[in-house]
């Protein structure tokens, strides 16, 4: 049974609105609509001419978006991955005309809090973890077929789980006897296979993170959207990305650094830095949640906001 929908507390809300440097008549894209906290804050800064397009993979986020679209004609919502941003923007003839894009990567609180979605090791539910449960393979389906080395690699690279091999072996041995179909089964299995516990961290934390990132293709989607976002922005437009763990933040940080540097020429080349044709400039430093926000919303602890502006 699905519990009542929990709310999502938007992270770094004021900082994100400031980061987007909103033009009242501008066009904005919220690539991770969730429950629309950031979208509403953007809409509050727009005139009647301004527009926001929301994207999300999750059907429940789309339902929330449709409700907002019915109330506010400046807003539209589309169910897709932000990895297809360029296509979606081109279909609206918005290419080169977008004034700001926000990506608030990762999972929403309702996804984590509703047991039926299968994201949480703290609640028993079907082992699903798909942001769009109508598309692709569930965690249970992947774990039923993946070979031991593949599982171990995913746990190690996407969860930084040092007992990845042991856990992968336990998964493969267990599934020969009983299929793994619930979050509790997987959480208990990881607990048993882990030789010791980290302080204040459930032993299944890393395994659940790794499987979620893998089955939702999260790092690949992030890697492809960044270039598309820069391409569709108008000159002077801003891209703001909030990431929640080091694997994501590393992708964002490196991409921004490289694009802000411009053409990749040998360092001895006789050319000035301003002749390297960078497409973006960095706006300020990485921003983290302050004490007041953390006291209100502990989930903001690992959030990092990075901002760039298109210059050419
Ligand atoms: C952290 S929540 C966003 C919360 C939102 N900013 C708010 O204030 O309500 C992340 C959302 O992004 C969605 N999402 C994650 N990866 C996505 C992708 N590749 N394409 C589209 N949506 C994605 C998730 O389904 C989730 O609803």
C-alpha cells in the first residue's frame, strides 16, 4: 500500500534563485521538477511573459507538475529524462533562447519515503528503485541476472563499497535459493555480508546508492546533459547544478572547469587565455547549505551548487 505522499524540502532554494539571475520575461528550464519547489520560486520572479518548462522522469512528479500547469499558464511539464534536453528544447524552438537551467540531481524525498518505490533500505517494499517505474529494469530484475563481477564493479565504483565483492557473492549465492524481490531482503543480506558497521551509517547505504545510480543511468545522464544545457542557453544564460555526492560533483566540476578554460591547446602555444574561446565562465565558488538550512533539512548536508554563465 502506498503511504500518503511526503513533501520534498527544496535544497539551497534562495541560492539557486540568485544563481539563475532571473530575467522577468525569460525562459527557464527546471530539469528535475520533483515537487516543484525550485520551479515555484522561479515563477515567483517572472512576469506574465516569463516561461518555465519542467522535466522529470517520475510519474508522481509529473502529476504534481500537471497540477501546477493547470494553475499557472506560464508553466509546462514534460515526462522525459533531462538527457534528452536538446531534443525537448528544439521541439519548442527554444534553442539558444533559454535564460536559465536548473538541475537538482538525485532523488526526491517522496521517492525515498514511499516504501513502494523501493529506494529505501529503511522501509520494506518491492526492490524497484526506478525513477520511472514504467521504463527500464528494476533493481530486482537487474540483480536477478547480472553476473557477480558486474555487481561487484557497480558496488565499488558507484557506491565506493569496499566489501563490494563479498556483497556481490552473497547476492549471487542467495538468488540461487530465493529471488531477491524486497528492499528488506537486500538490506538484511548486505548487513550479514558486511564484516563491520560504520558509525551512524546502515551497512546497506552504499549498496542501495550504487544500484540506484546504476539502474537509473544517473552518471551517464548527467554527463550528457551538461553540454546540451550549455548549447541551448542564450548568451548570458545561467546553468545551476546541485549535486549530492562526490561522483556527481566531480563530473560537474571537471566539465565546468574544462569548458571555462576553452580550447585545449598545449600550454606553450603562443596564445592568450582570452583567445581560447571558452563557452562559459564560472560564477562564484561552489555553494553549500548554511547552518540554518541544515538545522531545518539534514538532507541538504551533502548538496553542492555550482553555477556557470554562457559567454559565447
Ligand atoms: C532532488 S529531486 C528535485 C526536487 C525539486 N528541485 C524540488 O524542489 O521539488 C530530483 C528529481 O529529479 C528527477 N530526476 C532524476 N534524474 C532525472 C533525469 N535523468 N531526468 C529527469 N528527471 C530526473 C527525480 O525523479 C526527482 O524527482
